[in-house]
């Protein structure tokens, strides 16, 4: 898809720059739409497929759905590597995690207060903070300031171990066996076939959407003259976080606060462990901005605030305003100093 868009724009890229900019904007909008719809379809039908073949719903929520919500970031990172726009990747990972906390949780708190008592286990809070510190610490202190095959492999081993242990624990502690919601084998087989087809369609939508988004973002960054990391930190990060935003607003209105907070924590862990791990293995992925520590500190501050609040604090609208201000400050600071 990336090459098709490149060939299509080659005839008028230099002759009619206004038309080229319009195509780039449309390409990004198409990418945002396909990533959002593809992520929703993948999440829903992976969940349906897993339940149809007998996997307990609690395990589905902790594994399949969590991975599916990180699919837009994953596909975008793979597309960025294949197109040479590696600067988008770290900006997308860090920017998405910051947006999940500052923007998405901030908006959710504006809608409704949230009681965090027993919403997320202390183990998951500690793992998220440790993973964020290790991730940013490696990028800042390692001589190469990059994700490579070694660091990427470590991240993948970590996230695989995390998946294994939470699945094992969920299977051990479940009180009842999952009930088969299908009345007969024909209905069950039809559901499996439909879900398989929809998973393929969702994967295709994610692939086309990620290529379209990366094409528009990479060329727009080049035209404007700003580093790819900045575009990844803001536009791409917000775009790939749209599925989480829509889901969070829906969960907030339904008062499903435990699922909302768990989705934010899980998504941030998968963004670093899965997306960062795959990017490192396929990389290396280097830092090119002048002051990357601004993004690292912003991520650590917001992650630290989140893990502290999740100890049982009753969050109000004022906390949401504070998160939105922190997110806005982080975005403005990185644009001022790194553009």
C-alpha cells in the first residue's frame, strides 16, 4: 500500500504541492479510520473466536483483547520500519502511553469520578512502572540510545512471560467453567467461520491503515521540516489510541471502572513490551531528537502519577483536569525544544 501511494503521488508531488498536501492529509485520515475500525473488529472477533473454542472469558480479556488493542501501534511500527520512517516508532510508543494516561484517563475523569480501590493489582502497577523505567532508562543511558535485537528480545520475553503467568493465574483461580453459549455445533461452527473471516478483514484493514498513516505522517513531517518523532508523539499516537479512547468513554458511561483502568495499564505494557520488542528485533530503532529526555520524563511522571493514584485513590474531575494539563504541557514542551 505504501508503494502504491508513493507511485500515485510521484506524478504531481513537486508540480502541485497543495494537491500533494491534500493527499497526505486524506491518507492520514484514512489510516486513522482503518486503524480504529480494524482494531475494533480484531478485538471483538478474536474474543468471539476464543470463547467459541472454549477459552474462558477472563483469559480472553487479559490476553487476546489486550493484544488486539495494541494492534494499531504494532502495525504502524512495522509499516514505519518497512518504509524507513523509524522515527515514528518511539514517538508513537511513548506518545501513545502518555495519551492513554493524560488524555484518555483525563477525559474519562471529566465524564465521571472513578474509585480505584482494588481496580488494578499491585503487581501490575509495579510491573508497569518498572517496565517504563527500564525502557526509558535503556534509551537514555545506553551508548546507542536505540532499541536493538537484544533489547527487543528482552522486551518480547518479558511480555510473553507476563501473558503466560496472568493466563495461568486466571485459569487457576476461575471459580466456574465458561458456559457454551451456542445451542448446537452448527451454530458454533458458523460463529467460528464468521469470526475467522472478520479477523482476516480486520488484519487487512490494519495493514492498509498503518501504511496510509505512515505514508501521510512521514511525508508531512518532511514537508514541514520537523522530526518524525514529534509527529509520532502527537498525531500518530493520538490516532492509534482512538480505539482505547472510544472504549474508555463507553466503559466510563457504563461505570466499568475496573476494566477501564485495567485496559490503560495493559495497553501501556503491551505498547512497550510487544510493540517496542517487535520494533527492536526488526530494527534497530534510534533516537534522533535533540532532547529525547523530555519525552522520557513526561512518560515517567504520568506513569508514576497513575501508579500512585491506583493505590486506592478516589479520582475526581480535578484529577482529570490535572492529567489533561500534564499531557498538554508534555506535548508543548517536546514541540518547542525538539522541533
